[in-house]
């Protein structure tokens, strides 16, 4: 019986090929050793807007059936070899669609990737491009809380009973700013995850050579 169930699952699962996806390139700094693109399911997706500012490129797209694919960012080297891939999902409630943006630091090999879905559905990543010779690696900063939280706890308005989501927001000349938003307590049983009655912060931080962050300033934004 187990073998039969497994076989049935395989037969019913769609086999997605390269031609089943559509790729749209992001416009990055020309001196970077990589390119980036947004991967979407070709038959059920539509690009609504592709907007470029000085250091940021944003693509807004809709997907009518997320069973065939979601919003995936791929970073490739100059030989078109895949270095990094991030699946940001898709929120079917978003109108006209969800957005993905990539912001380049004006002078250093750092990227901020931001996904905007529906209402509080928002995620962002800080990436570093590390090049040695002809080889480039993509490193994701996965210790934002460790670098920022100790500093945040010392700020007036910080709530020790709440957990905080800490997200890269935009680059500054010497570093970046981060959004620090408290999450609603589980016992509140509210339909949203962000605490509305608590202080929200924007923290400015310096990016060190070892890819750690040193906070330098904070502001209450909510």
C-alpha cells in the first residue's frame, strides 16, 4: 500500500521544465560580478511593473496559481552558473501582485532583497558578494537579531515581553537601516502579527569587514 501511494503521488505531481518558467533580469550595478533574475511560472504569471531607481530595481508580478511556482530570485555568476536562489513565496491576496526589489549598496558588494506581499507579509535579506580570484560566493546575513538586539534592548520604548522582527530596509553611505518591529503576543489572538500598541524602531548600523553589524543610531517610527 505504501508503494502504491508513493507512485500515485509522483504521477500526479506536475513535472516542471525550464520552459515552464519565465525569467526577468534585475538591473544591478554594472561593476558587480553577478547578475540577478526573477523566476516566475510562465503560464500563470504576469509582470505588472518594472521600476528602476538609482540603486534599486523593483518588479511587481501576479501569479494566479502558486501550485505551479512562486517568486524566486536567482543570482548567477558571469558564466551564468547559479550561485544562490531564494524562494520568497507568493501571497494570492496581493493586488495587483507581489513585489520583489533588489537594492545595491552604492559602492560595496552588498545587496538587499525585499519581498512585499499582502499587508504585513514582508521579508528582506542582506547579502554579501565575496569574490576571491574568479570565484564569487553569495553570503546571507542570518544573525541580524544577534547583532542588533543587544543594542535595541537599551532603547527607550523597547518591550522585553515582545519578540522583534529585524529586517534590512535600505543602504546608507556607511551601512544600512533596519526595521525593528515587535510581534504581537500569541495570547492576543489577533489576525495580524505586528504589535500595534508598541514602539517600532529604525536602527542605523555600520557593516563591518567581517559582515557583522554595529548599531550607531535608533529612531522610533511608530
